[in-house]
């Protein structure tokens, strides 16, 4: 698990009114909380090969109803140790909140392929299936 502050979308996530960031004593660590369910939010980074990344890019462009059907039929794309695609996500422990952003590696950097997308409730549960 990554630290949410290191994600490209950290500012967009923390600006949501249903997300709170609670600092520990002396400010040494932070907890990100999805307020409607008081669930902790964790950062996830997953890398994918070029072929799996293309599949992921196509899946993320589908409407949610088709996304769920595709995931049930074909399964989620396989991650790799080092890949040319990276999926950054924030996911609450109860899977009622999910934020995702896809990146592709070129010119020695990961570049965003989309803006961060936010999901709550049943939609978040569906999208979280991409993360395992």
C-alpha cells in the first residue's frame, strides 16, 4: 500500500467534502477517512504490462453496467511487477468509496490518461473489483 500523499490525485481526493484527513499526535502520520461510513481509505498502486494496460484502459472507458459484466466474464487484468501502465487508486476498507486514475509510462514518466474518477456505494464496489 502506498501513502495517499504520494498519489497524483491526492489533492483531488482530499478536496472532497466526504473525505477527512486526521493527523496523529505530533503529525507523524495521517489517516484518511471516508466520512459517510467512517471507513479508512488506503492508497493502491498497481502496474500492468502493455497488453493488460490496454485492456484496463478499455474497461475503464465502459459504462459501469458493462464494466461489471466484462469483469464477471473475463476477469480483471493481471498486474505485473514493472509495467507500462499504472493504476493509482484510493479505496475505503468497506469498498463504499473508490477513486481511480490510470497512467501510461512514456518519456521516462507516468502520464495521466484520464482525470481522477470518484465512485461511491454500489458503483465503488463494482470498480473496486479491478483492484482485487
